C-alpha cells in the first residue's frame, strides 16, 4: 500500500495548474463562453502541443506519458479548479479509455490523434428514457452487409458540437433493457444521417441531442467488449468526475473562506461568527472526504468488476452528497451575491450541481452498491 | 500510489492472523462481540500477551519499544485485531501519556515510566476535565504550589476514566494563576496512592462504572514528576489531544461493527423477510458503509502524510468528528435492529446464576451501548470544539 504521488505525477499537476492559472481566470473563461464555439479551441491545442499532456494516461508506444487513472484524476482535479470547459473527460478519459481497453489498429491510429489534439470524442450513451441504466438502450445498430445501420436518439451528448468522433452505444440484438446485445461503436461524427441539435448546458459546456437517421457505419466501427466494457468506461468516467469534484469543491470552500474574511456585518467579518465557522468546518470535512473518495475509487478501478463497481458507487454517492452540501452552503454563506452571475462561486456551484447527478445520483449509486453487496 | 500488499505484507498479515489465533486469551473470545463490560483483568491478559511479543506499542518509535512497522503493517495490524474482535486496550498509557513522556520527558522520566506502560504493570488515568472546565479546558483551577521539592496539589478532576483501577495519573494543574490561562499550566505525573486523593464513582446511562470524580487535597507530588517545563504543560496537553484524536477514528472496529449489524439484520425478521431486505434499513447500512469508507481513506491519506514527516495536525479533528459520529450511528442501527428486545435491562449473571437472559444474545447490550456511546462526540474535545479547531487552525478564520 502506498499513498504517495510520483515525481512525474507532481510535475504533471504543477504544469497543468500553472498553465491554467495563466489562461483560465474567471474573466477569460467568461469570454470563452460567448464565442461561437462556446470555448477557446486554442486552449485544447496548447494542452496538446505546448504542454504535451493530453497523452498523460496513454502508453509510451502511442506517444503517451505512460500514466493511467491516477493521471486522469490529477488532470480532472486541476481542470475542476478552474471549471474548465475542455473535452478531457469525453475525449481522453472515455474515448481514450475505450481505445486503450480494446487496443489493435484502431488504438494505434486514433490515440496519437487524441494526444496531438486533433481528435475530439463525444460519448453518446444516454437516452431520454434510460436514466442511468447503461443497458436501457433503444438506439439500434442493424447488421447490413459488412457494416451496420444506426438509428435512434442520444440525449445530452456533452462536447458533441466539437467532436470529430462519436462513441455510441447501440443495440445489435436483445430487448430494450437487456444487457445482451448492447455494443459500442466509434464513428466519424460527420457521417451522413447524423443530425445534431446543439445547445449550451447550464455548467458552461456545449452539448447536443444526437439523432441517427439510418446512418451507415463500417463493420470495424464496433469496439469489442459489449456492456462489460461500457460499464468499465462509465466507472472510469465516474471516478474522473469525482476527481473534478475535488477541484470544484476546494474552490467552493476557498471562495467562501475568502469572502467571509472580507465581508463585514454587525461590525466584523462574518467569518468571526461561530455559526458560520462551524458550517465552513463542516464544508472542509466534506471536501476532504471528496478527495478521499476520488482517490479510493481511482485506486479500485483495476479490481475485479463486482468490487470495482461497489467501490465506484460508494465513491460517487459520497461525492454527490458532499458536493451538494459544500455547494449549497457556499451559496448560502455568500448571501444574495452568491446567486448572481457576477462572482465565480455561482459558476462553481453550477458545475458542482451537474456533477452530482452525472453518471448517476447518490441514490442510484447507493442502490447499485446495495444490489452488489447487501443481499439478505 | 496503490492499494496492493507486497509479498512481505501478505506474509506479515498471515503472521498476525496466526499469532492472534494461537495467543488471544480464550476466555476473552466473543466477549467484546456481546458488548460485555470488560474488567481490568480482561484488558491486562491481552496486554501481557502483546507486551511479551513486543507488539504492544506499534505507534511508538523503536528506541522506546515500538515495533518499527511500516504504515501498511500498522494498517494490517489494526484490521486484523478488529477482524478477530480483539479487545481494544485502554489508551491512557499507550496512546496518551506514553508519547508525551518520550517526546517531552527527561531521560530519567523515560526510564522510570515507559517500561511500566509497555508491560501493563502500571495503569494510567487522565486528570484533565474539571467540574468548571470542560470544553474550556484551559480555565482549569486545580492548583499546584511549589513547596521545597514538592508541588502541593489541591482541586477536583472529573470524568476520570478507570481512575478506580489506576496506579498513576497524568494531571493538568495551574502553577501560575497570574499568567494567561494557557501559560500557567503544568503537566504532572501523580501516584494515585498518594495521600489526599479520593476517587468517587460516576455511574453512566448504561449502568457502567467507567468514569470517576477525583478529589485532590494537599497531594504532594515530587517536582521530578513534572513533564517538560513549569507552565508549559499546555504544549503537552495539545500534543496529547492531537494524538488522541487520530486513534479515536476507530475505523477497523467500526468496520467490524457494520458486519455485526448486518448479521443481526439478516437474522431479525421484518414480515416474512430479513430486516436487511427492508429498503429503508438497507439504505441506512449502505450510507454508513459509504461514510466509513470515506473516513478510512481520509485516515489513510493522513497516515501517509505522517509517514512523510507531517505529524498529526489539526486536520485530525476531522477524523474525530466523523469517527465518533459513525460509532454512534452504528449503535443506533443496532438498537433499531433488535426491536422489542432492546428494552430488557440485563445486569449480567450473578454468582451461580444459570438463568437465561431475556431475548437474543446480540440484543442484551444494544441499548446500554447506545447510551454509553453518546460519549464519543463529547470526549476528547467535543465535536463542536473540533470544529473550532478546524476553523482556527486549518481555515484561518
């Protein structure tokens, strides 16, 4: 057992943190959101070329830095600290994860493109009726000659407007909630028949409703692994957002501490009031537990599936609960100014609130944990 | 960073398991599981086994009798002893005054007091709280006046756990009434057999006699029994409190506690199904496991920081807050799980009594344990005081 980071990991964190401190202050971020693309693509390019860190979790043979899930956690935590609007989760963690796990010629071709900043992947898995059940898939992939024909509707696909590739879950067989028959496909995002309705999300991202209208895709678009692989990818993504939550919640606490040391009422800084001190002490306790659970989930990713799922669910359930507490109390402690768009705190609160339910709410994950471990 | 045990760690784990299986006193087996009250002899019989093996003080530096274990080995030790339900030894010598003595004591004091703590021959109690000084500990009024080579101590201490069995006590006393509160306190080691000491029992809600009032009337304490400098006792007190808080998380014991509650909930019926099938009860268990896991990894992160050279700092207040809350929730769930049979008050068997107690074994002490465990959020600095510490020392408020 070892809980220390390597020098390389510390360096990765420092490099990214310094870069983001220079490029991602609150005012600059606000301007990015008003651009037509809803982001500054130069940042992504700089992460790829200037810093060369999009390869953090990839093998050296693909041009990566040889890291893994811990590197993803570090990256996500730092991105969370500036509420970055970058498709790291979708492209590197999920898309990159699918390629790493399935390997082969596709991985050899696409991973270097991710590292170079050329490929942006969006993960089209959710459906309007599906909530968090990964097997609740109606989108169909019907075999057609050597390839498939995709039909269906994918919901709230983060980063789809920017994507060069879509990673899509679709059903090749089985009935609508069966695990059997759910498969994963990596396709070109510009194929004929893909229709997008783009929109901004409340946390500053760009997303789309994606409609597949009889889209012909090649047979080698299928990424082998089925529902087992999809569950693994979503578990990896889940702990990655736990890492992001760690960054977001630290800034929610820091912002609240700064504010209560400056804001005066009744003739003194409000941070002198014990009722607020205890609330912030409780926020600190929750922030530390978010960090602990992000780490726990990350370290358990390579355990057998049942153990991994139970651990990831415990981590996400706790992170969701704690983030809810930290976010709501950050706003309450700020008072009226906290519910305006003027201060950064509200924007951290918005991202934090979306993380609460991303890849499953606390209730969903407690339920999954119970099903796996608390049989009567 | 990883969670794997090395081959050496796995061998150590096996060694610990075998040692416990072969050496844990037979008459103690299952005793803690039933929530029975434990006697001084119970504690001592396990203490002596560990002392003989040299495993009595894993947290101590090797030069003073520690084991030299790695952080992982210490983790394995606490996991394995909890898994086997070994009784948890009293902290007053091993976790409290021992570290104060080897950190602040003179060579003579170390030589005189540490061996007795390790062997278990000397039992310690803690003279901190007073009737008028609970959370505001630094306001304590028990005073010590120097008279030749002796302090003359007068005052009253309270909540003194195990004072009825203690050979020695460590006391915070006021040696300078004119200085700022924290700067007029000294740390004295007092032989409990010294004339002028009176110990009176306080009976708590579960019917236990754990805590006492201790009265000190003209108690004469040799000046060489003062640890560290005169009027610098608060430094020792703070050091001790931070040490006390880390051990207080009780992660491994609470893990076992959850398994016990699950067993009860699989046995108790709710309709025609086990209680564990009740969605509400099941959710409470899941939430407890979730919070305990968060605590466990917070403690592991903190231990990693310690082995990297950072001592237990004010963030250990976090471990105290969450650890104590979880211990309380466990007892609450147990009491809920046993249903009707939480009510009968079982006082233990009298001599030659062969009557069977009322209700299932696991129910006998559910309520007394629940009542008793309310102490955890109060002692060691109440959880409200821990929040003050976090606010001031960590958050800079």
